[in-house]
């Protein structure tokens, strides 16, 4: 059932379509995602959790959590809350044996707890050793999320493009838009990348800069390289200046039962109500450590949800919070002994700056004790942070974990509980990097968005160590999940042709690729041509070879460190052939080195090796100073 139409909603109620979920037709409106259409149709359980196979429902509705992963048209682990619905789509649940409602593997949650504590696979299933292949097959069958059909036919193509931008803005919120507009006003060529759905905002056609949406910046690499996932095309941007305006991420609270279906973050409620005109529940409790959670009350009232209780965790500091449910669905919440019946709990543990891209670019990340968040400081040159990613606006100091009985999840992606973290610490994994590897906290599909801060704060409490000392785990690209197909997409490199290219073609040459170059393979009979060279004479066009100039008073000494030959005794005007080896002694390239003057060498490389050799020279030049 939809709420009455509003001006905010993303829906076109005059246009409908149908897709299939588990073979059954599901109706959607234009503007729906697969997730919103399923929710409108009454679905509340969207997935089963990774380890315990607990039912999970919509949590964030913004592509940040693992709760709505499904298989769409054969592609596993698609976040259906952000996947626009299309007629004819085939949507299926994943990670279940049976159905989402009745998953046989749910038995692990009921009786498996004592047998599957953190790191159980390092201690159990190791005896007798000969049985390992059986254990391994079993583990491989039950572990992981989603299935890939190794025999499936390719249904789409992926491409790679190379582009440059004077200013690349990542994030299309108010701060990102302001930064893009300011840079455009200053006469710069600007590209703005935003993860959100491309909203039909009035006037968006006339934006004075290029907008890429929905698109995700996957990382920031050396030299201003930013790969952007636009769906079917991976665009490798080289940007002179990068503005990161990725905002903040709403944080969950850690308490027993915090993963039940019906527990949502404020963003989830906001999107259900405002974007898709859906009523998130009937009776709600709101627990919030910041204004964001309290703002959700307006949305709930607008949707006609009864507000049973609101707890502002800045004013009230409960010791116990516990959610109880039936068949995985929320039924009641208890706060310090007082139980309230409800089917919706909106929780907000404050907001953590989404700093990962900045950390990858080289920013320092420091813990701010006062606000209880990690924030970026010391940005590298040509990288800026705009808006709340700087840390402004967050204020979260809830308890690292509230008391109560039942499973209390620190990481819902990997089903890591408070008890698991305590056990890991007791076993000696007391650094956050070691604990990450042992418990796998922060290593699931949310990539630490929802569990990094809570796990660090829990570690701090349990080890009586300040959060600043515990620090962060390393932020590595990709910042968002990316399909392997996209990474392996066809590269559209520019083809390089020699001045003689058309003459070769006229003479009947077959061309081949040599790196980016088009070179002659043969003129018809390679064996004949080989014999002609041996018996007579041959002519080769080597204009495609790489050419580098090495200049400076230490040029000869530099080359002697890289090549096995001596060059200090080579007289100007003379040439010497040599091979270039790696530091492991493997030949990586070859070519000639001509001494032009005492301080200048003209070095040739193979046609394909110029880039690698230039990089190799630059690297060693930097190392040796
Ligand atoms: S509910 Fe879809 S990603 Fe969180």
C-alpha cells in the first residue's frame, strides 16, 4: 500500500511494470527500486545473514549495508534497495536453502552458536587431517554470499575509458554541488560523480558541469587517478584537483537483537517515506544519539506511524537496550527494564565521516574524542574535503554496546558479535588490524561503513585503551563493491600508427598490435620473409620503439645501476646494446643506449616497454635521489 502522493516522491504513478521475484510477478511504479517494489508488495525479509542465516530486512535503503543483497538477472549480491526496477527482471534470494522465510541453514542460529565462535574454522575441522577435503567442500558450499554460474554465457559487455578532468568532485550533496559550482565559476572544467539515482531535478539539464550519476568513485590512486564505476563502463579519470564530498554515514547502535527485521537507520525510513511513499511500520520506537534520528520522527508522523517512544541518547544514558522478536521480526524493545511493543525501531548512533577515499589519497585519519568519530586531517596536495566529510555535524557518543540478552552484533555483514570481539581480545588479538583478520569485522560487503567505528569503540572499552591509540584499519580501494567483469572490461586505448602505416597497408601487410602500436606482422608469407632476411637483406621500421632521454651529470652511473653493462667508458656518438633486468634478475626489456654527450644518453626500449621502463627509471631515480 502506498501513501497518498506527495511532491517529494520519485514515483510516476501513471507508469507501471512487472518483474519476477522467485518466479512470481511483482508490480512496480516508475521510480521504484527492486527493494521498494518488494517492500510495497509486503516483503519484509530481504536476505539471510552470512553466518547465522538470521532474517534481515531493509536497514539503510542507501546501498551501505548487506541487508538487501539479492541475485538480479543472474548477477549475485546486488543491493536491491538501490537497483532501479525494470520490466522483465528476474530477481532471486541468495544464501538460503529453502526460502527467505524458511531457510534450513537457520539452524546455525538456533543451535550452532557454541560450535561456531569466532575463528572456529582455525580450531575445529582440523582432525583427522585426511578428512580435510570433505570439510573443505562442506565449508565452500555453505560459505560466501551468492553463486556465480561458471557456465553462464556473457550477457553484457564492459568497457574502460580514459578521461581527464581539471576538477573532479566526488559526491553530489550540497557541499559537492557548491564545490562544483565554485570551480565552474572559476573557469575550470568540472566533472561531478554521484552515487545516487539520477533524479529528474528541474534544471539538471542545464548544470554548468558534467554530472555522472549513478556512478561510484572506487578509489583515489597516485597521480590523481580515480576509477569511476558507471555500470557498464569503468572511467579512469586523471584529475588535476579532486574534491571529496562524500558526507557522513549513519551509524547503528550495538545492542542485543539489533539486527531484527524492522530495525532501521533514519536514512532508510526517510527514503521509504519520502522517495517511495511507503509506510515503514505501524508502531515505532526511536533511539537516537543525534538530531538525524529525531528528524525521522517527522517522517514517521507524516506516514501515519504511531510513535510509541523516543529516547534521545544525549539526554538519557540507558544501560540496557534489548530488542526482542519472533521469527526474526521485531516485536518489542526494552530500555532499562521498560518494554514497549513495536514493529519498527529507528536507531541512530550518530554519523561517521565517509573518509575512506581521503585516507586512500594519503590523508591522516584521527580520532576526535569530543565527537566520538574518526575525521580526516592533513590532506595531500590537490585533494580537498568539502562538507561534513570533514567531521562537522557529527555527534555520537552512545555506549559501545548496551547490556541485555541475545546476540549483539557489532558487524552485521559477517555476523560478528560483541562476544566474538571479547573472545578475540581474550585470545590475544588486541590490535584492531589483527582482530580484523581474525574476526573478519569490517571485511564484509559494507566494507566497514557500519562496523568500523563501533568495533574500534568496543575494542577501546574492552582493552581500556583510548580510541586514538587503537586507530583505524587501512582503507583500501575499491571503496565500493565492483564486478570483476568491469575490471576486466575492454580498454579503449588510442591506436598508434607509424608514418608508414598506410604504405604498409597498400603493400598488403597484415597488421598486429604491439602495445598501443599497430605494426606489420607480415606481407603474406612470414617464412619467406625470414629466408629473405637470412639470404639477402631486410628492412625494419623501428620507429615504434620507446625512446627515453637520460640527462644529468650522473646519467652514466644511473644507467650502470640498472643495466649490466658499463656506460661510463662509452664515448659520445657510440651505441651499446643491453638488457634491463628486474631486481630479481629477470629480463624485463632490451634496447640500445647511445651516448649523445657526456651527460646525455638516448635509450631505446621495446615498442611495448616504454611506459614500464620509464616508470622503472623514475622509481629508481626517486629511490637513489
Ligand atoms: S538496505 Fe539496501 S544496502 Fe542497506
